[in-house]
């Protein structure tokens, strides 16, 4: 779910998690503290938390450390109460950055299991090398979502229809993947993979956000297996549309889409030494939103 108001561009400073193998800004997240801790928060006795987003009813999702600050759990905060969403058997769970709960207060995210990854991957970047699975949390229950036959998957966004977008591993080895196995962009619905979204000639894709109209945005690789040569993409009725760039050829990401079809993301400038946030609309295409202070 995304509100009809244009989403905050400041969130574009966060790079998608799966780009860690390309040595980009994988772990440079801002740690946000609650200004006025609720009694529930105080009982957690943790030092920091990160807010993922807020829905139209004022419910907030994110993740927080637990006492001792050694593990993190996803949470849902509503009506002054913070609820620990738990895990899928492992130590950690996360709610993605820039991914609010939908208007039914359902949360999509990802969690460790208790099983070691057979390829030694740290797919979700939680530092445990355990198999990581996506989840849908609704009405107090965390339910795992399936992969495409591989070991891992990750949910990155949810709309008000309960459709979840993310990425999932297949059982196929892929030298172009940032992981050991091929990673494809997927949409889950009713607990199953509803759709596998095609890339732009390559083999790698990820959905970062899905709106209430079923439009999804994210990142895809292109043919040729060029490390870092990624494109911001909009999937319209399952067809990928390249959103273009601001002159650079690497680090081009689409992060979120609202119900008007407006997309925000990040793109390199010519020379690929700096990146700016962008706004994309069907009418005007990609626009640099950089403002100098």
C-alpha cells in the first residue's frame, strides 16, 4: 500500500539489500530512536530501532533490537503499542526500509530460519548465514512465503490487496547473480507465488514496491552479465519498462511507487561517481530531484 501523496524522497538514500555483493551502500542505514518511548518499548530495553513506514491509519512498521542488542525483530506499532512480530525460527527478522504496513496493518518482511544455508549465503544480510524466508504477518500470525525452488527469498513490499513483492531464489546456478543461485522478481498472493516478473534480457530481478493497482517497481539486470549494470524498472501488467537514468550506467534503482504511478528511485550521474534521487512519471519521465542547500 502507498498513500496518494507522493512518497518522501529522503528514503532514497537507502540502497536495496541484495546489492551487497557489488560493494554498494548495503549497511549504511540510519538508526532511528523513538523520541517518547511507550511502556511496551521501554520493556524491550533496546538501544535502537528503524522505522520502515506508516500507513494511512497511523500504524508504523520497522525493526528493533531486543535487550542486549544482539538480535533484531520486526515490529508493528499502532495505537501506542509496539508488537514484536517474532521470527520464523531463527534469531532475526526485519521489515524492509520504505515498506509500510498496508491499511489492514499487514506486514511483509523477511526472517532467519533455524537452518544453515547450504551454500553459505547471507541472503538477507542478517549476518547469520541461515536460510532466510519472506513472511506475511497478519492478525498476529507470521506465515512464511515460498521460494522458486531455491533456498532463500525476501519480501520487500505489500499493497492493500495483500499482494507482496520481492525476490526469490530458483534452484539454478547463476554467475550473473549477486548470490549463488538465480534470483527472480516475484509477487506473492494468498500465500503462493502469483507471478514471476521478467527482467530486461538478464537473469536477475527484484521487486521493491507494489501499489494497489498491481504496478511493481524494482531493479533488473540486463543481458551480458555486467557487474553493477542495473536498471530501474516498472512492471506494468507483467511487462518490464526501463525507467531510464540520469546519465550513469550503474546504480539505477526504483524504490517505491504510489497509487498514481509515480516512482521514486536513485540513479548515477554521468561518470558514475555520484548519484541523485529521481522522480519518474508517465507524463514527464525521469526527473532529477536534487536540491542544493
